[in-house]
């Protein structure tokens, strides 16, 4: 099982450049998420998508945009990268079936460095 | 808003000794609590969750967690630590956002198990 797949795994950008981080899940999950992880700060929610066709802002959305392309794919775009966006980005998905709240499943992350 | 706190940045234990990683929570309503583990250069892996019912929750890799409502705590425990348990551990609580739910994470606790 592939689970949640993120591409690329590593990326170095210059300030002002743009790029899109890709995420795909093969578990037929409705909900998908983008988090960023910074040292000593845990994971913070950037954007989420509760279902195909919907997206909403999380805790730290400034400087980012997202697209829920279909049920499988949820991309994160940096339009004009800034050094403050240097971080590790994680995509996660969550199903709705089962008894009670379900755990999220995470990809292995994209390590993004902005110079 | 919901929140979790992990009061220890690092926990050091000797192999074979019991381990505890602490987490306290602040929620309105019933808490839905999770523990995740992160190994170097990997995504987060789900260990266990508390929804309702028994205060002692058993999870993956021999881990368990004790829910204590009066102390608003959800500590992660293991009777006998292994060197391979060395990793970064996150406590999380489910929170409601405008159009769905997402996890709020603590800042993480690094567990170091020495041989």
C-alpha cells in the first residue's frame, strides 16, 4: 500500500520563486490536509479539504494556496516563496468510516529550503 | 479552541526501563486524543487514540496511554523501553474548524533510549 505520497521529497528555491507541492492518497479518504513542521513548534495546519471540491484555511494559510484536484490529490502552492517558508511540509489524509474519529495518515514530507 | 501541551522537550531512559511521555490537554466538550511517532526523515505514524471508554488505551509497538480526566492528561507509556523506540513523539487533539476537523499537535517530545 502506497498510502500518502508526496513529491518532491526535497527542494531548494530562491526567494520569489514559485512551486507546487504534490500529494496523492490511494485510500479513498475524503479529508486531506497540509501541515508545516518547524523545530520546536510541532505541526501547524496550513489548509485542509474536508471533501472533494472544498478547501479551507487552517492556522497558518498566508503565502499559500491549495487545490483539491480530485478525491485523490491535494496540492499546495507557494506563489512567491519567502525564507520564512523554509520548513518540512506534510500532507495527510483521513477517512470518515468506522467508529468515532479516525487517525490521519501522513506522507513522508517535502523538505523545502528557500534561500 | 482545543490545545495540547507536552511539557518535556526530551525524555531519556535506559533500555528495559519503563518510559512515560507526558501530555496535557485543554478542550471544550469530549476530548478526542491521539499519539503519533516520527522517525528521522519520515512522516508521522499513528500509535493510538482515545475516544471514550477505558482510560487505558493500548496501541502499536507495545505502547499504551492513560487518560485521566481529572488531571486533563493523556500520558504515553511503555513498560520496557527499546533503543528502537528513540524518536519524536507528538500528542494531538481533534479540533473543529469551519468546514471540518483537523488535529492540533503539541510541540513534540524527543525520546532517547540508551543501551
